[in-house]
C-alpha cells in the first residue's frame, strides 16, 4: 500500500482530525435525522460507529463528507471547515459508500485514475498500480466494471477512495454482502492504512469486526450519539460475565432460597447460568456455591464467558428505545 501520510502522531498531542459541534439535520419533510451531535475523532485511530438502521449513521457521514448540508452546527475535517473550505476538507477524505456507484462501462484503471484527477492530483501510475495490487485488482485493471463480481466492485470503490491519498477514510458498511476472504483482506488493508497514519471511520453490521478492529466505539440511536468510549473500557465497564454450572443431576426447578441470584435454568434442567457484574465489589459466586450446596444441588463442571460488544450494543439501544 502506498504511504498515505507521515508516521502516526500521538492523539494526545494533536487536535482531533474530525471535530463535529452542535450538528443537526432536519429534512424538508420535518424528519429530524440528527439531533445536536458533538463528536471528536482522533488522528490515526480506527473509530467504529454503530447503530441500528435509520439511526443516522449514513446522514452523519454524508454531512462530514460534504454530500449533505447540515441544518445547524459545524464540522472540521483535518482543520478545514467543510462548508467554508469545502475543497480542502473534501480532499482530506476518502469515502467508500454502501452503494456500488461505479461507471459500469469504464475499466478499473480508468475509473481509479479519474477519481484521483477529480481532486486535482497529478497522474501517478505507480501509486495507482500499488493500490490495485494491494486490493488484488491488478489483473482486472483493463476489465470493465460491469463485468466484475460484487466483491470486486467493492474493491474498486475502495481503490477509488484511496486514489487521492486521503488522511481520513470512511467505510460505510464496507463488508456488507461480501465473502469472508474479501472481508479478511479488507481488514488487513485497514490495519496497514492505520499504521501509516490514516484515520479510519467505519460503520458495520458485523459487530465482531468492530470488536476486533476498533480503538474506540460510538453508538448512535435515533439521531443522537448515546455513547463514545474506548472499546476496551466500554467492555470493561458494561460487560457482564456469565457463570455456567453443569449439574450432576437435572433439576425441574430452583429452590426459593436461591431466588436472590436471578439464576436461569436451562430447558432440560441440566445447567444453571448466573450473570454477575465484573466491577461489583463482590461477585456473589462464593455465596451462590454455598447456597447450591445447602440445597443439595451438585455440579460437575463450570465455565465463564464475557458478554460481547454485540450484547452491550443491543442493551444500550434497548435502554434508549
């Protein structure tokens, strides 16, 4: 991958690469898509924006990229106001949209070169070649877009977004409908770009991708940012752990003496699940095991599991519903 910028700069010593303040968007129909969004994205991070369909993810991205005009508020991208200094702000941004909007009769090579020219960049065939090779598109360079598979078209969209060497890359549902191999290739490329100093903002329905890739996570629901948190800290603070006990003998019901623990009994009566807060002063596990012993319930094995980012996301959105 061509070098997109200088080496990453410590976020602690720089201004945010994207600064959104008091942003709202109300359409002519009266529909309020965004409500007073304040958001800062750090230089050189991978930021995952999560939210259900209709939450406002694409509207927010479209405003930052200068495709939709906000009703109120300001947005700065790499230090440039997206309205007053549109060209400079837009030149800092690469966008891979959800929709495959490519010129069907153009070749891959022509499409990517044209995209670079749109931003006033001089021809750079060696750079374009490296991008196409990185995305496994080099052997398709003379192929018309319309003859490519959906996954290959997605790769072309990424190549177009990278052609002008942006410092910020938006990936709006980049792996929707693509195969596992392409998904893995794409995330390897994203990591390399981040290592080169490019800031990545992604939306995804595949929450395991956000869990694996992101440095920070933002959750948007009904046009409002309801949480922005370091991914590890989010999972530490909001994550729950489950203790699963496999019983020696199935039971038909749990005794009333154990009601305080909020236990779940499996349908076959062979397992008990106890959910506890990892941040609580006491987990209650010792008291639970003593209570089970007093009730004559014996177990043959136990295991623990941590709630996933998806569990946390779903619970957050439900709280705001």
